[in-house]
């Protein structure tokens, strides 16, 4: 409990306590967010995938699901299987579409998603053909979440549907050979696709004469909650005038780390005597929040955004803009370097690192 309390980001200014809704980005309740929360709670009670995981772990899991280099139909199939949305017989029975849910292949167990794609003896014969059979030997899975990346599962389900609908089956060797063939065919197509969209790499651009540009960034490790923040100041000739990196002992999210980097950068610029500055960050969300014309933010990190806006009033001229990662590479590398530091780094230590 003490650790969780310690992770709460606090403002340096006075803010009145207030109620806020943590299930929307702006902190304000909406009927849509309330409905989604209620649905997610019902799924958690029914043992849905990821119900016991922390939000950041769930996010990493779903990023992995959707980042697989497979055809779109397999990505969608994996998502439906993980969410238990497939029309297996156990789900059809729950909806009172059929009167019994026994597996039409083995006629022994109930046909759930995990049974149809893993536990069924017919499915096991297919799995014995793949190279992962030694890894999965003797394992019993309660859901499809641990198996989502296996594209051959889609083909196995496809053949089961053919058996039920058309009344005919397919030999396991044929299923495996077809999966192997399609996987090779898809791989050759992907490798052979011409790169039709060529994005021009973004480079850092110098500020106008007489002004200074501050590039700020943050790095964050979700598994540990550790972060690194930094700021790099350069003049109109591209010369590094100042640089500083700092390890962040605790952060609640990548956005929280980016906000702390902004606060750190504002204090650093003020202490260094810079009055007319351009600030660039590759965090589009934080830049948008800071530039929003609203008196007070009700988001969970709104008090920190308000602190940034108050700090801006100390400068004569400030321009804040978003820069893609390509234009913020120096700050990005320095922030990652800060993850491995125990203390604050300043010039010349930062400059020596940047020269590597």
C-alpha cells in the first residue's frame, strides 16, 4: 500500500481535492465509459483472459496480439478466440441456439474455444505436426490467450467447421501441409512486396537565430516502473549548449514519464537562464494537453499539466511543438541512457555520451 501511495504523482502547486473518473482520458464520466467498465467487470467475474493482470500488462499483451505479422483475418480470429467470441457449441448453448454442447469431433467433452483449438484429440493430432510439440507436451490451457500466435489454429478450426457443416473431415497431414504451404506463401509475398510508401526521414532543425531549442524525452520500462528523463539545449548552429539526464525512480505510465520530463525541462531551462525557447517533444499526447486552452484539466495527470502551464508563464517567449522520433533522436538516446544511471548527468558527462 505504501508503495502504491508513493507512486501517486503530486503537484508542486496547491490543488483542491476533487472527484475524477479514471476510466476516461479527460477524467470526466461518460455513459459510454461506464457501460464499458460494467461489461469488463462481468467478463472478469466469468474468468475472462487478463482479468487478473495489471492494466499495463494487459496493454502489452494486446500490443503483442495485434503486432503479429500474419494476415488480417488471422489477427481478427485470434482476437475473437481470446475474447471467447467464437461460435463454438458451448457459446451457442449459452445463447440457447442449440440444446447440447458436446464436441462433434470427439463426442466426449463440451466444445469450448480452448477445446476446439487445443484439447480435442483431433486438434492435438495437428499440434503434434508442428515444431513446438516438445514445448507444449503435457500442458493444459484454460484459455486461448497463451496460444494466440499460432496461425495453424485457424486452419484447424476451419477444418472442424467443414466437418460439422459439410459432414466430411480432413486428414491431419493435409491440414498441416496446407498450413505449412500457406505460411510459406504468405512469407514470400510479404518479402516480395514493393515498398510503395517511402517516408522522408525527419531530421532535427535548428531554431531561429538568437533562440534556443530544447528537446525533451522520456524512457519508461512498464515491467519495473523505472524511467529516464532528459533535456538537450542547442543553439541555431546546432551546438549543444546544455544537457541533463535524470533517472526516474518510479512512474505510473509512459505518459507520466513524459510529463515529468516536461516539468524537469521547464525547471532546468529557468534555472539555466533561458527566456526565449522552443520546446520539442515526441509525445503527441502531452504536447496536445499542454496546448489545450482549458482552465483546469480533470484528467488523472491534469494537475501536472496545470503545473507545466504555470511554469510557461515564467518565460518571455515559448513555442511548444511535436517532433517525430527522427527529429528527437538525441534526446531519445539520452533518455534511454538515463535508465541505467544512478544519479543525475550533466555536461560534460552528457556531452561525452552524445559524442559516442
